[in-house]
C-alpha cells in the first residue's frame, strides 16, 4: 500500500503530519473557543449611542420630565434617525407614548425593541404594562411569566409589571360600543 509523504514514517518511525496535528490541535481548539466566546460577548453587548444621539436622548428625557411630550418625541425620533441601531431609544419612545395614553403605539415600539433584543427586560415589562393598561391582562400575565423565568421575582422589571397587573387601570378601558354609547349621551351643561 502506498503512503503519501505526510503519512510515511520518518527515519525514527514517527509520522510527521500526525505528530504536528497532535502537538498543535489542543492549542488551536483552545484559541478558537476563546475567540468564539469573545465574539459572542461582544455582539450581545448593547453599543453606546453615538454622541449626537446621546445628546438628543438627554434632551428628550429632559423634555419628558418637564411634561413636554411632543418635544420629547421629536428628540427621541431624531436620535433614532441619527443612530438607528441604538435600541434603548425605542423604550424611551414607548414610555412617552404611554404617558400620552397611546398604549397601542407604545406596544409597537416595545415589540420593535424586542425584535432587536428578545431578552430586553425593560421592553418585556413595558409591553406587559401597556397591555395591562389596555385591559389585555392575559397577554400581560404571559409577559410576567416570561420575565419571572428570565430574571426572577426580585427583578425590578418583574416587580413593576406585577404591580401594574395587580392594580386596575386608573382610567376605564372603553370598548367600541361603550365609546359609541358615551358619544350618544346628551351633554348636560
């Protein structure tokens, strides 16, 4: 049987290719494992916002704290335009939408954040709170169960969502029929 040069024994009876593989394979495996772990950690970390986006986000949060919702929305949307990859600005937009009692819009922002980062606790909790505020308690409880399995009962996001589910909405949730009946009621001055 013919052997190739790499698999032909040398003068001392060893196989050069086999010796090379056995000598360097463990080091190569360790190096590749280290690179794989490092790259997976690097890709999972949330990048910082660009300096311009960070400034706009600060302006938006200040406007939101001052009760100027439209100014906050404008700043957050500008930040999203400047740095579209920065997911936390979607959470900020959702919070402003909830402040304006626009839970449907808030849910859309939370879901976009969750598409980008499925384990974003703030997005899971916020979506659950917005769902509870809309009266969708079953879906909110599903978000609560998801949070409890991911971060436990002591997690601040879990506690906030549990508190929202436990307390009824501050304003009544009107169905389309109830709104129509309310619109038909004569106004008493």
